[in-house]
C-alpha cells in the first residue's frame, strides 16, 4: 500500500429543504387554514477516526464529498425528510487545517472520534408556522438554508510510542525489522526508507509498544532538503525519541551525526527536544571498541541513556527495548 500523508478535500453539507406554503382544501372545511410543513435539515459531513487506517491514500482518488439535501415540506403539515449525513473515515493522527494552511481546526487522535467538518443547512419553515392572531392566512414560507462548504487540508502525523531518528544508513530499518514483524526496505544506499514504517514490539507478559522508523534526515532537512521536511512532523506524535547512530564510522562522525539531527529538530520545532530521549550506538559488531567507548563517554554528558547495540546480530537490543518500554510507561503516567 502506498503511503500518503497529505491531502486536500472539498466538503459540502446538504442544503436545507424549503418550507411549504399551502392551505387546507378539504370538503366541508370552507375556511381551511395554512398547513405547509417545514423543510428537512441538510446532512452533515463528518470525519471519523478509523484505527484500521494508516494512510490518506483514499483521498488521492476521491476529493469531493457532499451530504444529502433536506427534502421540501409538504401540505397537511408534512415535514420534509432530513438529508443523510456522509461519514469520511480517516486514520488516527489526522490533523485538519483550513484551506490556507493557517489554522488547525481539529486534531483527530482518539479512536472513534467524530468531528463535524460541515454542518447541514436548516430546513425552511412552512407557512403554518407564521399563523398569528393578526395573520390568519400567511402565504409565505422560508427557503432552506445552505449547508456549509469548504476546502480542508488533511495532514497525517503517525502515532508511535518510540520514534527512530538518524541519518541515512544508520540502521534504523534494520533495527525495526529486528524488533518487530515490520518489513521495511533495507539496502546500503541513501534514503532507503522513503516512507515512515510502523512496527509493534512484543515484549514478555503481553506488553507491546509501537515504534516508528522515521526516514533519514540530512543537514538542511528543516528547509526541505532531502526528504526531511515532509517527515519531521511525524516525530511530533512519538513519546520517546531514539537516536540511532552508526558507531562504526568512528567517534567524530558519530558526534557530528548526533549534533546534526538535534540541530535539524531544533530548527524545525525546538520543543520537540524536550521529549524523553535515548541514544543507540549501532553496528557495534563492526566497530572498534575504543571508538564506541569514547563516543559513549562524550554523549553521556548530554544526560541521555546510551546503549550499544547491533541491529544486525541483535546484541544489546533486548535490554534497549525493555528500557524504552519503561520510559514510554513513565511518559504515559506523567501525562
């Protein structure tokens, strides 16, 4: 399935039905009064969260959504039928913005959340509504009110407990494949991961957590260089950030990678650096022990938990996952 995380859609609620202007025409009722019924209300356009969805791909094929109009009122005080609502299902983590991409209208994260994107128009009143002591035979009836209509921008931000962040080829995809049933594309060239991947990590005693592999960042990502700008927003939903650094490159490249990632996150949205964080020095199976220890010593000064692992062989991965689970649970309790 293709991954699509942005879409623009048009929503139009149903117009209200017109009220009816009619008079009783019954035998033996020489002075029949007004009996025009009200029009029905137009249907709403509703966005509903479906936890079974993880992409906005559907909206690349269908962009216009219109709810049903209300029916007109009839004589004999018969009210028109209200139009049916139209329900649009979206994945959890969908942010709805106005068409100018300025205001956030809704942040749809909770399961089975309903949000009215466009309200149906009210039905018009029939002439029976306008009878008074001084107006016994009103001929006027109201037209139905138009339903809301507008263009909306949908933006998907993946929801994960842990976000894997790192430069290209740091081993994030290999780590995700090792700890979960996810099957991300893995190869030795830049930008192997073109879309975010989600994996469910199953620990003992039925404990689970969701890990998101965020595509590799490069310097200038916050300006749109490479693919960083398109995917940086996905780390906003994660509770814990795990830096995956290639320890085999030596101490200085490891430190440069770490600082590059932090700098790009800071320029994109500085408060993200306040999230709980940990560091995984990866590829220790091909790393000189002295280099990894020196890098670990310097990075420890940042105040983060540091782990040495091999995503390929699995060395150190189990203890890393156990500690990450505890950090995630601490964040849950805190919030």
